[in-house]
C-alpha cells in the first residue's frame, strides 16, 4: 500500500534548516499572526530559541535565533498577548 498523495508530495518537498545546538523541545503555533503554523525550538546548548516561520506549504526560510536564559529546555505555546488598559485615576488634593 502506498502512502496518500499528500504525504508523498510533502516528503518530496523536504527541506532541512539548521537550528541551534542541543535542540531539546519543539512547539507549533502561529507566532507571526499570518494564520499559518510555525515552529519554535529550544536550543539547550546554544542558549537560544529558533523560530521557523511557515508559509502554508512548509518552512520558508532559515530561522532566526533569539537569545534565551541559560540552558532553555522547553518551549510552550499560548496566547500571551496582554490586553491591559491603563485606567486613569482621579486624584484629589485638598488643602484645608
């Protein structure tokens, strides 16, 4: 039995992109808000995180690396956008 055509065509387009040293964790999410899945990789030895941006058909370019704290061992995905709004406070000063 041969694999489905989607699997065959995906494997024919395989590309390899290097990330930092000692990759220890990977997560999937939309990190640039374009609606396409991206990857983030924690690199334990090189103390950085690689972000591989997807273009809908795969990864489009070699990843940039971002510095991280010493020995990052895992990554997590979630909606971390703060929706905080400053509320002006009324301050009254009374001199009597």
